[in-house]
C-alpha cells in the first residue's frame, strides 16, 4: 500500500516513475524477511 501510486499512471515524467520504482525496490530489499509457514 505504500507504493500504490505505481499502479496508476500518475507521473507525467518517465524519470519520476523510474525513481519511484527504485525507491520501492530498495525498501523491499532492505526489510527484514517475513517468516513463512515453512520456517516454523
């Protein structure tokens, strides 16, 4: 939900859309892993 704006075409300039994608991916890669059912 943090990066919901990436779903729509709100950004008029391509480099802004690309920057938002980079920010979202950095955030995903730096988070702690979520435990799954197999880890229990």
